[in-house]
C-alpha cells in the first residue's frame, strides 16, 4: 500500500447489528482534497472486493467500503432484506459519519443500493459510478431465482468443487487464480444467506428507480454476466453516460485498478 494512504478496518453499530467497514484515507500529513467516496460491493462478496480500489483512490479522499448486512464480517438481518433495507443500513452509516456531500461507487447489487440512496438523499449524494446494471426482465429474474447459490453443503465436500468451478467459469480476463480464490472464500463466508442479496436484487424494480436519479451518473458495463443487460440503462438515465468495457469482466477492480480509478476520478472530479 502506498505510504500516502492509511487503511483501517472498523465496526459501526447499525440497525441489524455491527457493520464492518474498510476505511482508506490520506495518511497523516497528506491533505483531503475531495468529498468522501462510499464503495458498495456485489453480493455475495464483501467490501474486500473494493480494497485495491480504495487504496488507490484514498490518497486524496476518504473512501469507505462497508460489508452489507449478512456479508463479510457484518451481522446479518433477521430475515431476507430488500434493496431498501441494504440502502437504509448504509444510510445509517452516512448519518453517523455526517459527510455532506458524498459520492458512491456501486457494483451490481451495490449499484442498486447506491441508486436508492441517491433518490432518498438528493442533497447529500453528489455523483454516482455504477458498474453493472441489473436491469433484469422477468425471465432473467426467474432464471436467477431458480438457481440459488451456494449449493447445499455435502459431507464429501463436493459442493466446494461445484462452487469453485462456477468461480472459474466467471473469472474475468486477467483474473489470476489467487484473485479467483480470494473471491471464492469471500462468497462462501456468507453461508446459506449468500443468496439473500440476489433475492433482493431480483425483486427490485430497477427500471423504475434508475430514471429517478438526478445526480450525474457514470455507468460502466464490463463483460460479465450483465454484459447484455447493462446497456439497457443508457436510455433510462436522466443525467448520465454509459461506457461499455469489453476488455474487462469480473475482477475488474483488481485486474485494472488504475483504469477503474482513473475513470472514477474523471467522473467525480471533472476539471
């Protein structure tokens, strides 16, 4: 990690119990030049997915990468949550931090929650970067719901092989085995609650919510499982632009950290 960035892991008391948050900030003696950035992960991963990115962006702003309730090291809610529940939990953190304004970077499920926060807090949320837009039609929603993951635990451990093969199948260009293995462990950590994020995402009327955002949006569509779906957002954004990224897929924040960081900076801090 750069000597100009300080990374810490902290816990905050939230509505569903303690929430775990990675915080990257300029090291002592280095100035904070821009508003804070909150990075929201996909499910069933955790804020660890954002670690490389926040260590890069944290040299001149405070960056937060919380684990959604039930993922990573954050306490789970008592029942399957909605996207609004996830967003409200992040909103509690915003209230505790007291930052105005604040920017958001959201990946897949994280993009859904970032949009909800932008709608609910138009004077607090300044700009959004959304990577992967889950603008699913009914058939796509049903296809996801019919294939829950992880698969049930087996005594011989064969379920791990099934999930590992799935992880290898979706590994993006340039993603190393070490990167894939790290994400694999992160996914398994959520246990049987791992699918709760997908259930929330498939129930969210994102087609109706995205057009309500007034803040500037940079939407990015990498070559992942939403490659053919994300472009649907281009016509729905009131104040945004869409970029297709065919050279990157899952793992883009680790494989192309500097590329992602440069795109984020161009959008959040225009000259």
